[in-house]
C-alpha cells in the first residue's frame, strides 16, 4: 500500500514539473468559442403589441448567458416599418424577390467554432437580412444551431434553409420559442433555453 501511494505521489510531482504544453488539457482548455448571431424586430409585433426589445433578442441574450457566447445583432441599413401589417408586407415582398438587404457592421464568424443563428419566422423563412449576413462568411467546419421566435409556425423549414446557406457547416437541432412567451413568460423561456443547451451539450 505504501509503495502504491508513493508511486502516485511521485507521478503527480513529475506531472507538475512538465512544461505547460505537455500537460493534459483541462475542461476549460477544451471549451469552444461560441457566437450568438441574431436578427430581431421591435415596434408592433403580433400578440405582444409594441415592444422595445425584440422577441428574438430576448432569447439570444439567454443563449449567450447560458453558453458564455458573444452576442452580435444583424441590423439592416434600412429599418423595417414599425407597424405590423406594413412590416409583414415588406417581408413578404423581400422573400418573393430573394432580396439581400444591406446590413450594418460585421463579425468574423470564422473565428468561432459554434454559431447560434436566431431570427423571427417570417413567412416560413428567415428574414432576408439573415441571408445577407450568412452569405458573407465561410461556414466550413462550423457547428450551427438555429433558433427562432414565432406565433405558431415553429421553425418551419428554416433548419434546412440554414443548412443550404451555411455551406460546409454541421447544423444541429434548433429551438423554436413563441414570441408571446419570450415577452411575457421569461422564466419559462429561460428554462426551455437551458434545457435545449443541455441537450445539445453546450450549456456552460
């Protein structure tokens, strides 16, 4: 027994004497760089009236808090109408014409290993500024997780659309949250977000 204890002690001392690059990596060393990219809309929204923070923005912040990821908001150069019906009409026109509205600013997706992409479900698709952002970057080798807010349509086929747009990425199971829940039941929303992050293995 004494010999075994001495051997373990000696091995530990030798380990501490090794240069840093020779040591076994810790869990912290193995953490992946996470980015949370999102598009959100304020003003008049279905089911919640006029809001100052978008439904998707609220969920994006919860994901960033739950993963330790960095937040980046996709902001179009031209604002969408603040009234619901006008915004819906413009969104439909952009979708039908496959528009790619210019967006403000940028962030290097290439510097991150895991990217969450968030958006409201507009006409069964992502808003067109999300495509504008996606198509500016190299997604090869990235892990991508979609999340959306909606009022009954869920993710629709947006997981498939993201897989097509983020060429070379692996797209994981997405999360859909009702906008009314994001605004009015934030404790429940946070639990749903946390449960999803745990299932995909990215909760910190």
